[in-house]
């Protein structure tokens, strides 16, 4: 398993960050490109720390971004983390 994380990027939205990753991947060459292309499960994982309020949260990706991710062979996963201090299965 390989993992790459970008921290403190100028793009601040998941949409913009995935586009940055796609640009990076499209610029790969040689063995690094082959490693990406043969990855068993290339995924862009968007991790979100949710808070109790507001009660609903929305994360939007444009059709263009989804197409770019598919174009580099990547799936998209959204991982949410419960409010800090909250207990699993217990309403806050």
C-alpha cells in the first residue's frame, strides 16, 4: 500500500485538491507512473471532521472533477469522523 497526503495546499476545497492530484498523476512518468497504473485500489479519500451543528453536511464534487479522477483510474471515497468527544452510537 502506498499513501500520499497533501497538507497545507493552496486549493482549499476537495474539488480543487482532487484536480491538483490528477494534474500530479498525469505528470508522472516511468516506474512511478507504472506503479500508479498497477495500483490495486487507487482512491482519493476525502476525510471530513464533522461537528454536531449544523446537523447536515454537504460535500460537492463537480462532474468535471469526477471525470478527471476516473480518467486517472481513481475512485473517490468520503470518510467522515464524528464530532470530537462524541461517543459512537450516542446522540450528542
